[in-house]
């Protein structure tokens, strides 16, 4: 917008405000000063209203002083004590050398305070800062105070900022909705403004339309309401989808290590959840070290925790594989029991070392807070976890498909004896595969420490879900795990609004139980003679 | 190529026509047609991957064919039944790898196979009648395991397990026996004895024998079907089949 | 026919076990009721109830051994059947409270009054009748096992997959029973029982009778399980465990046999739960926790799977050890001990106490008769 146009507008406003009704304003302001002297609560409240409507240049200062109990009145004079202890004349704004004689502080009650609040809101509408004007408009929007209308209209005419103008128009519309004596055409236009705004507040405002409105207005209102509701439902579905993806990525993180140990090696690792827990506790320890030794690195704590968690969980995993599991290959049910025992030992070990209560893991600054995307509220930590899950998934795919280790792993999975005959050290590959699966669980622990309580029971809460994900997706298939995790996550969150969190989860468990009956090997199962053998 | 003659369905015990099955795109059986007459003994040979075991899986209900007809006794559609129902119709199977119940005694293995009603309640309140006990004793005698009857089947040698499985087949008294490589892992003496045993069984049962061992098949002296890549390559007496150029080609890989 | 079914093939170990259970069932209540408190032979009511609890666990372990040891079905959800039986008993006991509850409502249990419920939900009807409640103790776990097994076994879900979905089953029930609007007392479960069959549950004589009843049920459970596994059906079931597909090719409908054993086992677990509740005085959703079911598995493994007697023995030994551990200064280390037990038993004593002892015994008696090659169980 060019400076010229802005100047012309400003001139127009000044002319509008001052030229014709200037005397009237002066008079009404004078009435306000008189009422301040009346020493009655109702007069004081009225005075506040009048002062705001008069657009007296000192209105802001006066009302602020009144709110703080610094407004002095007596004998027709009105003065204010400044914050730094000086005095000034309320009418002219000129500083006084000493406190005027015969004045006392104007008293407040709740009624007056309410008037002050409304007035401060209205006064904000002409604040030089556009953001403040928007905030003030929002306040008026919520209050729907009819008395603010004249100021609002003046401010709209005055407004040059698009965003602020829209906020002001919405505030105006909100008032018009409840102002039964406003011109019908204006009120219908107001409905339209609110329909465009289209959020929960607009909906509430539209619903506040008094019952005696004209049929035409009511019809427009009903249409606007249904349109907004439709739009909001869509956003809500989008929001649920987002929550679902977020839960799905958490499930993916928790399950993907299991997809390797169970899916690729066929080992039932009931201690998998404890690998996740170890990852989370590693994060805690790393953060403690950083807090005490190098607090300025705190935002980088997760970057240090990731490799540490991978190594800790991976090493524990390798130890378990070498120490226990390798003696139990081909006996999956025994493996299940032994690893359950290990999970008990690990839980108790962590409980002994760190105590049974939750440990505080902090969030680095880039993971705190949230932002809005259209009608979606998106928290940074969830967003980063989705990104992280995707990265882990891609990295694992790459390891399995592209590296020599991945090739050997797949070879051992498909035909152990043949692989051994080809010179692959199957024992070493077993250990490394198990270490990889456990290490990935450790990585998951770092991520989960950001959204869940870090306690010795952390792993227990994920183990059943993780197994469900792997079994549902089909064993030995990482893509199956991905699709399964996302499906279960989204289904869970979409069910929640209808069935509640617990029932939704039960429904999913029952669904998976039934699904396994239908397809015992999961969504993406291998077929053929080899599987039967 | 091997279209069954008209009327073969009703006169045959087992009738396969145009059977195909594939695993993940690999066609293990393609357009297989085969007819076994009542009382007939048939040998089936073929190189590895010819579809011999898959064919047995289809007949016994372990694998469902993608297309084709599998009829038993002229009227029963085997593709609609599961393994247990097919076994109860009178089709017994001996596996390539001897599969006996390791933790049961040899006698109990035979008892489990013994022809009887297989319902839950009948087995729960089962009493072995003297006629049944005699049948068990007879079979133990036939397969030469009578003196080891109290031993756990898991402790038997490979050859003995093969015989125990044949004994279990006998106890089932099926109309049709599917015998997968009965001579595998046996000494020459045992192989000869097995051939004699099978011939004896074939006197009052239909038998399909899958075997690699040509000597064994020669000893059986029955009609031979050659499978190759999931369908029938040749059929006839062994001498005629082994003179067939395409069979030679398949076996020698020319 | 029934007695022959129950007693034929009973071996010496079985008779020893029955005699032992009978002796305990007779002597412990007597030592509690008749022997004066000062005497060294006196058994306190608390001790008796504690051992009553162990014996309930023994029955639960027995039921699990029936499916796991003999049929190869590793159920990680047997605690669910135990808990359902317990809830059925608990519901009867709740209805017996009558108007003696805190709120004095003659029909509604306290927690329903607290939740402002106006009338008794339909699934609570009939539970004021003892015979009906006892029927439910058998029917509810039995029916759940039947429906679950019907689906699972028909579609040939086996091995680890079956274990995992049984775990999912008990987990789903855990979540469900935690909900207040399920009508089973939510988190707190059912407690504050007063009477059973008109006798105060707190009374010493009632406690003694409950203990004796537990022994009777344990013995009956053993007889039934023993009868099943030594019948031809038992042989079929073992055959299914070792070579499921082979059994099918012999013409046995594997799914029906599994279903039979699974359902019978669930009913036994339900009875165990029903006896457990009045002796412990509470039933809450915690009994559905997957960890409980897995612990049951370890009792069986410790005692020796596939031996019945061993399973019962394992349950008592492990739980006794747990009490010893958790009541002393070693309390924080119980989970270590339990975890080590899991690992140790699976690695070094796959046959459990009884199986290992039996192996030694046979080796010493007739070393020549041992099978040449030890057959490995198929999973």
C-alpha cells in the first residue's frame, strides 16, 4: 500500500473523528470527568464507557490509572498519579508539580473492574501495534460487548492492516449477532463473516444468536453452522489421522527391532521391550551427564543419546544372544520363556539402579512446542518422531538390502546350513542380527523417552503392541511391519472418538486375534512349500 | 496330451484332470492328469522338482489346486476336503521323511493308525477290542517290529521307522496308499524286503509309489508314470518308458 | 465306566500324589481346628489360607500342563480363565453381601451404588444362586476357550502365534475389566466378601472347609487330567504335539482334539480361580495381567511339563519360594530370582524337577533300556 493512500485514509479518519462531532466528544468526555467526581460505583463505570466512546486522547492513561487505583478525583478535578510518583492532569495530560488538593483515589468494585476490562479491550483496538489490535479484537469477539461497537466501527474504518481488519470485522460480526436492534442486512452479513472464520469460536458465536431472530437470519445461521461443523469435522478427522500416524510411528519404532529379531531370525524376544527401556534410560544418563558437565550442549543431548542407546541396547542384545538364545534355536517356546526371564532381570536391574519411579528426560528446545497447520495442531516432538521413525526404517531397509551384512543375514535366514557351507559364520551373523534388532529398539527408546514416562515398566507397555504389529504385518517383511504399524496406529486413533481409548484398543486386539485366524501368517506372508517345512 | 479316456472318471479310484498349482508364480504342477484304477499299483518317477510331492499334497488335501479336478472313487471331490476327511475316506500317506510319533511306543503308533472312528468321544473312552489287538499284533509281525513293541518310536533306526510307517499305513487299511520314497536310506536287503511287502499290500489295495530308485521300481514291475515340470511326460511299463527319448533327455539333462 | 476311565493306567506316582493331596486336605484343616494354638503341630489360619492359595495355583498349573505339556499349546492366557472363574465366584460372593454393604443397598453391590447405577445389569442375574454361580465358574471360561479355540485351531494357528494371541486375549480382558462401566468393579475388583453358602468367609471353620475343598478339587482335576492323557485321546493329543500334520493324515481332526483339551483345561483353570477368590478375599483385573499367565508357565516348566504331578509341584514350590523371598530382606530381588529361574530352567532343566529326577531314576534302574537316540520334541 502506498504511503499516499495511507495518508489519505488517515486524513479521512481524522476528519471523521474530529471535524463534526469534535465538540460533542469534548462534551461527553467532560461528562465522564464529572461522573468520576460523583464517587459512586455506577457513575464511575459509566464514566469509563463514556470516556472510551469519546475517544479522549488520554483515555488509555486515565483508565489504566483507574485500574491501578491511581486515579484521583475531587472538587471537579481529575488527576492521576503516575507510576513513577508524579502527578498529571487527566483532562490535558499535563504534568502537575504536586498532588492537587481535595482529591482522593477513585474507588473500584467488580462492576467497575468489568467496565475497565471492556474499556481496555476497546482501547487496544486503536493500539499502534497491529498484533495488539488483533488480540484486542479477539477479546471483543469473545466478550460480544455491544457497547464496544462504535469504537470497533471507527477502528475498522481506520484499519489498514489486513489481518487486523479481518479480526476487527469478526469482532463486529460477533456483536451484531447478539445485537437484536442492528439492521437485519448487517446481521446476515455478520453471519457470513463468521462462516468464513469457520472455527469453534465462530460456531459458538453463531449459536449465541438470540431466539427471536428473523426466519431469514435463522436460516442463514443454520446453514453457516452446518457448513462450519462439516469443515470442523473434516479438520478433526485430519487431526485424528495425524495422531494416528504419530502413534503408528511410535509403534513402528517399538516393533521394527522386533521385526528383525522375530521376523528375520524367528526368535521370540520377550525382552525386546526392555531394550527400548534401556534406550530410554541411556537417554536419561546422557542428559544427566550433559546437564552437570556441559549444559550448553543440552539441545544436542539426543544426538549423543542415539549412538549411546544403540550401543548399550545392541551390546546387551548380543550378550543375550550369545549367553542364552543361541542354545535355544529351533525351540521358540523355550526362547520365549527364557527371554521373559531376562526381561524380568533387566527390569529389576534398572529398578535397583535408578529407582522405581519415573525419571525426568528433558526435551531439547527444537522438540518443544507446537504449531498450527490449517486446523491441525502439530507438536514438534510428534513430528520429529515421525521423521525419526521414517529415517530408522529407511536405514534398516538399506542395511538389509544393500550391505554385505544384510546379504549374509538374509542368507542365514533362508538357509542356515547352506549359508554355513558357503563360509558365512552363522553364529556371528546371528549375534550381529540380534544386536541390530536390539540396537534399533534402543533407538526407539530415545524417541519414546520424549513422549512417555521413563520407568522400569516402560518396555512392558510396548511388548504386546509390538508383537501385534509384527504378527499383523507378516513375519519377515519390513514393509509389512511399516504398513501394519501405520494401519494399527491410525485405526486406533480413528476408533478412539467413537469407542474411547480403552475400548478402541480392545477392539483392535480382538480384530488382530480374528485376523490371525484368517491369515495365520499376517498381511504379507510368504507362501509355498518352504514355509510349511 | 494325456487326456483320460471317456468313462475313466467313474471306473477309476483316483482321477486327476488338468490340475495346476503355483507357489508365488512358480508353477509346481501344470495341467496334470492321472488315473488310478481300483487295485492298481503305480510307480511315479521324475527328477527333482517334477512335482511328485506336490501331487501327493494335492491328493491328500494339504495343498489346494488352483484349477483342475481331483476325484476319488468316481464321486468325491477331494479339493473340497481337508486332510483328516481325506484320510478317513481311505487315502493313506507315507512321507518321504519317515514321520512317526517319537514319544509313543511302536505299538501305540500302530494303535493310533488303526482303522477306527476318529471322534473325540470315541477316542476318549477307547477300549482296544481283542480283534483289534490281534490286528495290531499281526501288523507288528508283518513289519518285523513285534519284539520292539514297547520301545519308543523315536529310538528306531531310519529303516525301521520306514517300516513302522508302512505298518501304520496297513493299520489304516486305506483304499489307496500314497508311498513317498519307501526305500530311501535303506540297505539293499531292506529295499528288497520293502518291495516284497509293497507287492503284498498291492494285492488288496491301490498303491501309488514315488521312488527314485530304478532297481526298486523294476522289482515292483508295475506301470510307471514319469513326471516332468509338473505334468506327465510318459506313461507305460518301465522298459518302454526308459526307452522314451524325452525321458532320457530329462533325466540326463541333454 | 467313569471310574475305570479315571483310574485305569494310574501309575505309582499318581497314587503317591493323590495320597499326598488327601493327607494334606485332611490333616491341615484338623491341625488348624483341633490342635490348640500353642502346640507345635498347630497350623494357623493364615498359613492354611496361604497354602490353600498355593494349591489353587497347583490346579491352575495342572490345567496348563494339560494343554502345554501334552498338546503343545503354550497358552500365555491361562490366567484369563483363572480370573474369569474367580470373577464368577466373586459375583456370587458380592450378591451374598446383600444389604450389609457400606451403602446398604439390598440388590446392588457397593461399587454400583457408587457409580449411581439404578439396577443390576443382566449379566449379574442369577449370581445370587450358588449352583448357578458354580455353573458359570465352569461355563464362562469353558465357553471363552471354546470360542477362541474354535477359531484358532480351525485356522491352524500354532506355536508362537497362538501363544501371542492368547496373550493378546488376556491383555484385552485386562483392559476391559479395568473399565468401570463393565460392571465388575473396575480397578478395585470385587472384595469385602461376607458369606459363602451362609457361612462367614472369615470364620476359621469356613477357611478349613475351603482348604479341604481345594484339595478335593486338585485331586479331582488330577484324576480327570490323568484319565484324559492316559486314554487313547491322550495318545492322539501327544501325537498332535509331536507331529501335528502326521496326525491329520491319519484322519484325526486335530482342531477338535485341541479344542476338547483346551476347553477342559480352561474349565479347570476356572475352578482354580473360583477356589482362590474366597481364600484370598479379593479378585481384581490384575489377575488378567499377561505376566501372571507367563508365571504360571514357569511353574509348569520348573516342575516338569508333561508330567501333571510336576506341574502341581512346580506351582507350590515356586510360590512358596516367592513368599519366602518377598517377606524378607530379599524382597527387592525376587524378580531377579524369578528371571534367573526362567533362564535356568529353559537352558539346563528343560524337563523340570520331576522330569530330571525321573531321568536319573530310570538311568540308574535300567540303563540298557534307554532309547538309543533321545528324540527331540517338535514344537
